[in-house]
C-alpha cells in the first residue's frame, strides 16, 4: 500500500513522480559522497589517503589539496600512430641524424648544443623579470624568418606582446600570437596552420578542460606537458616552455615535468643588474657544461660575446680585491673576488657570501685560523663575486683567501695579478683544470702575473709563480 492509498490522495501520479525525483536526488548524493577522496601534493605529486601538513616525499609544507580519483586520473589516450615495438640489437639500430636550426642568438645556441632540434621540448625557468619572455620573443622572431612560429601567451594580451615586439624589433609576418589558456584551443590552432616552432608562456597557466583541477596543479601540468611532448615528437615541432620557479629556485610543479622534457635551462641573474646567465641542467641533444651569457639592453637581452672586463674592475687595485679565472663550460672568464673583513661587535661573527658557497667560506676561514693562527672569531667576513655571477668550482679558493688577507691587512694586491688554485683541508694548494686555457684568457685581458699551484707545462706569455702551501701565500701579500 502506497502513501497515496493510505491517505486517499487524489493526485497519486503526480506524487509518485515527485517521490521518484527526491529518491534519485538523495541516492545520487549518497553515492557521490562514497567516491574515494585522496590528497595530492602540489609540489611533487605524492598522494595520501589523509591530509598531511608536510609532504613526506619532498618536504613541502601545506601543499596537499583534496582531489577525487576521477580528477587525478589522466585522460590521455594512446595515440593511434604508435605501433608495437620489438627489441633489437644496439648495433642494428640506425643512428638518428640530428639537424639543428640556429635561433639567431649565439649564446642561446651554445647552451642548446649548437641550435634548436626539431621535435624537442625545451623547458626554461627563471625568476620573474629575468628576461625569459623577452628572450624567447626575440628568438621567435628570428625563427619566423625561416618558418611559421606560434607564440602562445596565457598571461598577456596580444596587444601587450605587440608593444614589446616593436621595442625589440621582433616583428615578422610569420610570427603568430595567440592569447589562450585552454589546451584544446591551442591544439586546434596547431591543426589550422603548419608551425615549425611553438612557445608556451607559461606552462603553469595552461589548463585542459578534460581535468577538473585548477591550472598549475600537478595533474594539469603533467597532462599538458605530456600532450605537448606528443605533439612535438609526432609533428617535428620545436616547443619552448616557460616555467615559473619557486622561492627555492626550482621549477614550480611536479618533478616529473623536468623528467619529461628534453632540455632544462635556468636563467640566473639579479633583475637590477645587466648580466644574465643561462645554464643547462639537462640536455638530451648536447652537453650540460655550457653556459650562455646575456646582457640586458634597450633591444632586450643580447648575447654578450665580449666578456673582457665585465666581471672585474681593472682601473686600480684596492684592499680586499683579488682576480681569478673561472671556467664556465669551455669558456674562461676573469672574475673579481671582493672581501670585507671587519672587527665584530657581537659574540657571533657574521659570515655572508654572494655568488660563493657559504660553507666553503667557513672551511677556508677555519683553515686560515689553523695554519696562519689568525683569530677570525673576532671578525665579520663578507665575500662577493662581482658582476652577479655565481661560482661553484673550487679553482677560486686561492683568490678568496688572497682577498680575505688583503682586506685584513688593508693592503692592496696588484691589479695585474691573478690567483688560480684549489685549497685543501690540509693547507695544500692544488692545480686547477684547463690551466693553459685560463692563462690564455689572462694574457688576453692584460694580466702579467699568475700565482698558481703548479707551473704549466707549455710556455706562457704570463709570469707564473708557484705556491704550493697557504702559508707561502703571505710572501705575495
């Protein structure tokens, strides 16, 4: 017996329809609540059934968001063009003939390994304002002279990009602008016209309608990168991707992003200075030891081919300054190491470095206290590498010590002298790699004397003086 029969309700049919609708509504909500919910880290993609304050995989704090399994699942289908592959002997595999296309920027070509490779996926990261969009807009205009180039901007309008292109002189009829944030519309544009190069600015602002997560999330970045990789490989299109970086200096988003692309480039440099350095941290088509040096000008970032005197001052010598020759890839660069040693007015002396490893400085100061019996616990020590360049190699250890002693004694070092040597924990000074190349660069820059750990085998136009212990360095101060 239904409720309608019980109360002799005259509108039995209408009541039954309303009852069925209510039943469907409430049952649908109950089933939706039963859908499994998990939490995903937005830094590395780690998933967990419950919320966590700190990710146990990457250590990021407050990075978990609630997602469903449906949202997490990727919608990428297997391309029809992929065929079943079989293993074969490596000696029977044909070698790919890698052709490269110059980008019109010598320094950028050097970092890429000789030019852009068709079908490659290149990720470029850097802090805001460092010049990523400016450089890629110029490169897009250069490449547009040989084919169609698509510049996709999800952060700026076409009018804003056109205004910048007029300032940079990057106006080419084959350079097409697209202000779009939806991946589906970008793919549709790629089908409308044949492009040789595509620039995505930036990967964190593009989203796919097939996923319910927000732009920049792990699932969105992972899905979009995979789609772009598939487009690049299938059509032979060179795709440049601009990526935001975190406050730690790494590419924002999942680490799988850097694994999927062919090349990872990082921009270094202070926005207040003219010099920018482009480093390669991954390159499937070339070496990762090369760097590109650019200079900011009215025409945007330009290749800095003449580096002489860019990272040091040759006007006059002052206390606390020493010159070294550092090696960046196959290039030797003269840099100035500046040191400031002053009496500390507090119990804990300060140790600060810019462009140099702070832990390395602490080790060198401990060595000087041991070997030279100088109590640095009463002094503040500051180290700066002029020009905004960051140096990780140990070949400038001798120059750092020379600058510290020069500042401590308030005695200037000759501006025509360079210091080359790695300092060990036992106080020995050891020779550096590519000594001949470094001395050749020193001669080209007009230096006359070199303090080295071991004299070169070949004759050099610069006078070399051997110093094999830190204690003996005092004879030259």
